[in-house]
């Protein structure tokens, strides 16, 4: 059963990495809807995980609370008048998060520590984007008809006349965040200076080619932080306090920026200028996306949020006129779950205080948190499936008592919750 769970998880990640290719191939075969079978594979992962937790008599309390929170979010959705199909679509979006959490609770995350295999996926993903710079793939701007609904096979071909390269992924931001996460993981695995330099150079070029400014900013932050974090070799280092403090400040900015930006005069951007290309999306978020996202909630929803599916992609099929992508991690969590969503956001920030930065695994998690908070300034992150799975795994690790008892020689293989 463990082997089957691992197979399903790896297959799911690969299906996300090669999403556009799979959609194109399935569409040619007249089976475009088959792509959604991967969501059922994550349901099996969660169910098998629950079975393993009970069979092996592991602590199931943390998993229970995660599932209970999702159930309560579904109830809030119904009380908010959200249609059942929209709520179910919202649950589908959160499935990778739950699966990532279950992987940690069952101890299966350790089996996914395969640097060479993930380095191969990183290489193929990067190659896909680099080749895309010179060659237009047949799945670019693909439109798929599913009954009465038209679905894009690959999103966002251009922006302001600049190509948004996605390679084999469905969207440029999906390719960017996958490269970013694999970069952080492989950086903690590679020891040689040349290997790290090549990893950083290629990852930076590829993320730049995707034109995903948020991912580029998060990548630059991790590049700047990596040497300082790597310099911590012993417990009690004086470097830990400013690093953790800086991470918490970044999280605070991500939380407060959408709430106060409407009070700040924004610049008037001229078309066809560099400042327009760099800042237009941010000004649009500050002027429209974030205020409109907060306008989705009212009365008692300021405490509970709108519920699962109340914001983001789940709205497109049932609340198209009110659709809002959130474009901020805190806003997405808060509109979804109110105070509970805000608590989850802050949990990641305060959870960083538990990290022992002289350990390689903990340094990797710190860089991952920094990247999420930086990218989360302008992206909701949860709707990027692989990123959501990583968020769930981080939540599982940070909430596990084992984090305090890993030996001085810890590595990914030794992190097993109790």
C-alpha cells in the first residue's frame, strides 16, 4: 500500500509538471476529461494514509483536525450560499495540501527523498522552457472543449507582447514555481560549489524566461538568503534571530500590504513603458483585485470567511461575475476561512521559530518558507497544485513533535513524525 501511495503521488506531480503535454495528447485521443482522474488518485492517497495511520496506531489527531477544518469550511460554504458543485471544486483545490500533510504523518515523505530523480525532473522542466524560447510547442494556447465548457490547455501565451513561456506545464507560473521548489530542494542536497552555481544559474534563467515576476522575486530572495543560512553551523548562532525576524517581517508585510495599500496613492502608469510592464500587475492588484476580494465577505463572514471554494478558481464556473483570484496568500486564506485562515498563515511564520538552522533539512524548510511568503505577496499559491502539496508537507513537519527530536545528523530520511 505504501508503494501504491508513493506511485500515485509521483504520478500526480509528473502530471502537473507535464500538464499541457498530457492535455494535448489526451485531446488528440478524444479523452481530454481523463486528466481529471489524477484528482481521484489524491483521494486514494488520503484514504490509504488514514488506513495506515490507524493500522499502525500512529497519532491521527493532527490529520483529524485538518480533515475537520475542511469539513467545517464546506459547511461555511453552504451557509454562505455557495453551490455544492463550487464547494466540491474548492475541496479539489485543497486535496494536494491534505495529501502533502498525510505524507508526513504516515512517514512516507522520507521515501520521496530522491535527489537524482528530482534533479532529472528539474532538468527536463528547465529544458522544456529553454526550448520553448526558440520553438512554439503544438500545445501553446490549446483550447479544449469539454461538453459545454471550453478549457485552456496552456494559459497565457503573452503579456504586454512578451512571451510567457511555460514549457511542458499548463501555465508559466506553474513552471516557475516548480523550478523554484526543486531549486530549493536540490540546493540542500548538492554539496559541490560548481553544482550549486549551475543549479542557480539555470534556475534563474528559466524563471526569468517564464516572466513570472513574483517567482523571480522569491528566487532572488532565496539566492540572497542561502549563503547566510548555510553559514550557520552550530546551535545558538547569532544569525538565527535576524533571519527568523526577517521571515516574520516578510509574512507581516504579506498580510498587511493588501489591507492598507488602498490608502496609499498609486502611480499613474504610462502605456508601453518599462514601469508599466514591471508595475501594472501590482497596481491592478492593489486597485482592484485585493479590495474586491475583501468585498466578497460581509457580516459574520469576517470571522469565518466564505468557506471552501469561496474565492479563486472555484468561482469561475458558478460565480463568474464575482470571480477573484485573490493574488495574495493571506487574502486567499482569510477570505476562505476567516480567522482560521489567518491563523494558518501565521502558523507558518511562527513555526519557523522551531527550526534549527544548523541542520540541512531545517535550512531547506526555512528557504521554502521565505519563498512562499515572498511569492505569496502577489500569488495565492494554494491553487498551484504542487506548491499546495509542499505547503501541506510543511504544515505536517512544523506541527510534528518529531521536529524537536531529530538527531544532529538529521536529513530528509530521518524526519518521521511520532
